[in-house]
């Protein structure tokens, strides 16, 4: 679970249910971060209500600070949970790319041995 997780609401009131949902979904992305980067990671989640002409939508912005980079994603949905789910999916793909690049020698060894078996 991510230790440093800041959740803020802009133009919206955060409920306990929404905060727990963010902690579960975004906090669960810890398994995609390399072990050497887990102690120094920091995540900010900003939930916002966006009013367009005809409907109300919610926006979720996630900024993850890692040792060599900063990952940012924005997602919109009809409910806060839908926006959080979409942001989680986008961030998961970015973290997989980050782990491939900064995963360390053990990760590269596993990838090379997997490719040799094919």
C-alpha cells in the first residue's frame, strides 16, 4: 500500500466511501512500482466536479512522484468512482513502462530468461 497518499477535493466534498475507494484503487498500484522506488514515492489525488452545459461529470487527476520521473494522468467519468477506475487503468500502464525502464537487474534478468525460453 502506498504510504504517502494525499487526497483532495476541488469543488466537491469528499466522503469516507470515496476516500477509501481511492486508497484501495490507487494505493493498490504499489505492486507495479519497483521495490527500490517504493520508499520515496509520493502520490497526490485530486478529485474535481466539472459542470458542463448539460451534465455533471467528475474528474480525477493523479500525480505520482517517483525517483526518476513524475507520472501524471487525468480521467473523467459520470461518477467519482468511474473517474478513479479510468485513472487507475491509465496509471497502471504508465507504471509498467516505468518498471521496465527502471526495474533493476533482477527484473531485466527475468525478462531475458523469459525471452530465451520462447
